[in-house]
C-alpha cells in the first residue's frame, strides 16, 4: 500500500527523462537503419507523401483494433467525400460474437469481407486497406502480418499474406468484383490524409486502442514513408505498475511504449495504481471511464490518478514524436505538422494538450499537432488511387 501522492509521483517524469526518451527513439531509428538490433521496426510502405489528390471513386477498409469500417469514397477536385459507410465492432457489446479471440482466421476474414461487401453495395471497385497491425511489405499490395498486437489473438494469421486472405474471403462470397489493390498501416493512412490537407505534414500518428507513428525516411536507397511501429519502443522509464501490466498482458515484453500510452491499456494502468493507493473504482471501470473522470464526474483521488497516467502518456508520445519530427524532411521555413488520429487523441483533451505543449519543447523547434479525423479511411482511398496510377 502507498499514499496517493507516492503513486502519483511514480508517473512523474523529469525533463531530462523526456529528452532521454526522445534521444532513445532517435538512437533506435539509427540502429535499425544500419541493421543493428532495435525495438523499432521501420517497416517500408512503398509510398511517399502525395503531391496533390488523384480523382476517382474507391472502396476503403479500416481494419483497426476495435472496429471494422468500410466505405465508398469519392476523390474529386481535391476533396474527399464519404458516400456510404458501414462500421462493426470486432467484439459484440451484447456478447454474441468475439472476432478478436475465439474464431479462426477464415472466420475473421469472412466477417471483414461481409462488411466490405455491404459498404460496396451492388457495384464493386478497387479497395484500399488500412490494416492496423505490423506487417512486412514487399510492395504496396503484398503484406504479411508479423504478429498481432492490442491483445488480438486469432490463431493462424501471423506470417500470412493479408491481402490474399482478404481476396479469398471476398471470392468466397462471390465478390470477385472487389479488388484489394493497396495495404497501408493506419499511421501511414493518417499521414496521407493529413498531407493532402496540409502539405507540411511530415509525421502520422495514432493513439487509439494502440499506439504507433510513421514518417518519411530519407536515408534509404528508395526514400519512402516508414511505419516505425514505435509502440514497441522499449526505452521509456517504466514503474512498478507498467511492469505489472506487462506481466499480465497477452505478450509480455512486447509493445512497452504502447502499454504506457494507448486506450487498450490506460484504464488498466489506472486500475493498478488505484489498487495500490487504496482508491475504490467502479466495477465497470475501463478506458472509456477516463474522459468522464477528467471531466469532474468522479472523486478527487480517482481524478488525480487519471490525470497522472494521462499526462505521462502525452509526454511520452510527445518525446517520441519529437524524435520523428527532427528526422523528417522539412520544406524550408515550414512549421512541421504531425497528423494525429485515434480515440485517445479525440476523446482525452488533456492527452492532446499535453502532446501539443511538449512537442515543440522536445523537438527544440516549432511543431504542430493536427487532428485528422477519419484519416484511416480516407488514407486507404488515397493509397488505392496512387496504387492504380502506378500500375
Ligand atoms: C500496431 C500498429 C498500429 C497501432 C495503432 C499497434 O498495436 O502494432 O501497427 O499502427 O497499434 O493502431
């Protein structure tokens, strides 16, 4: 047992520690670039930041950690218009199904294909796929799942070509008229969508169920956007609550930064901290309880813990983003922009404000955070369009 102040202090990071995280991320990138051991992956996307917006109508799929969304999207005269959208949770709130755990890979992709088919309607089309898990790509339409994250645990998918699984599932329901043409990570989708609106966008980041960022790396034989898989960064100072949460997770040792910053884990971190401080939380406490707690709808001690966990998450994400902004190629004179999406950015103003406040401090230059709602879906349509132009 500890006092609430001792527990709160366990989540406080000094300025020096935050600069240390920034430099640790930079060192991990540099190590990966020269082929040394690193907790960052820098997975190639085979895409660069777009100059201008192509036109046409495309299908877009957003396969995230909590929901499957699909839409028909029209790109025209520099504008994007979502024409028809279907969204389904991976886990039914009424308990009738769970596509995160208790199904086979074939059943999971059959579920995904049904959502795509419903959004497409009668007409088929070319499909861009935002897939929010680490995948090894050999071109823009070939990607093998490395491993599940965010506590997703469907057996048999790891190592498989995700676009083949999707095409087979679409074929099985007779939708040969829907052709998957591009797969991108959700951070890459957010960067593409952000750059289309604001050309100074150099980094894409997600803080939702999971956490990750991407940027365009110049020091490659072929410069392109790389998916850093920064949620796996293992150099942030961890406290005893982080260690306990990691031990009880699906994959101990993996995704250490994600476990300190993302929606899948923040609620649980507060629960562990509250247990130590003797603060009683409601039985149905979860990540979605954080926003009301910060909005004054809870007792003072709970709010103190939620604030400490949220602020630390924002500081850590700012330190990581600062490292990426310092590496990214900037247009002379432009203030670099980080395109951000995900429920933690959208629903926790304290998190967003903390990232924005610390980003320029830790980057040691001006830098701006720009919320990019629906980046995952819009980026998928943009990627499909670019993939077709390059055929
Ligand atoms: C995945 C990333 C993804 C991030 C945000 C992480 O768990 O590994 O690929 O970008 O979640 O969705």
